[in-house]
C-alpha cells in the first residue's frame, strides 16, 4: 500500500506542506517519500516498493518532457501487456515499473487509458500545461481515493 497527495491552490504550493502531508501517510509507504511542486500544484507520494524497487521508479514520476506528473497507489496487473504498444508509439522506458507504464498510458491515451487498466489502483495525474487533473481509482474501489 502507498499514500498519495495532490494539492492545488491559487498560491504556490510549498514543499514543506507536501512533506508534512506525506509524513502523515508514511505508515502506508515506508520505503521512499517524494514531492513535486510547481506554482499552484503539488504532489506527494509515500512508496511501498513492490514492482521495480529501484529509486528510478520512485514517485512522483514526471514525463520526460516535464509536462505530466503522476502519483499512484496500487498494482496494474496488465502493465506488461500494455508496455509493447506504448514502446511502438515511441515511449522509451527507463524502469521496469508499472508506474511508468501507467504514466506513458495516460500521456498517450488520456482518460481512455483508465478503461485499459486491469488491477487495483488510485492515482492523481497532473498536466502542468493544461492545468488539468485526472483522478481515478479501480472500478471496485480496492484502492480508495478521497477528494476534498
């Protein structure tokens, strides 16, 4: 299990507030903690390492062009099936993680990626250019997602 945080404000989101939120979730992901912020948006993640335990798979995970940012909790069971199609589309993977496959799928297919996922998951996906957030969880709610 892991913990994810997304914060948006009309004012800059400070790393300290994200670190404080992540500290409250540390029991959900003791292996690594990470934050990302830019202007009025910020994400934090507490990681329980399961697939690709390398630090390259830590979150928040940012797309190669820096436009998209993902925090995610769960497991995408069919990530190995999705990966070859994304590679054919030009995606160059740096990790063996399901997180990076999810990031690539969301960049490539947008919201339509969610219907292709098999697994238990909850995620926040931020587009820094459009300032658009996609929040989603698995259809049966194995991984809860609270929005306030």
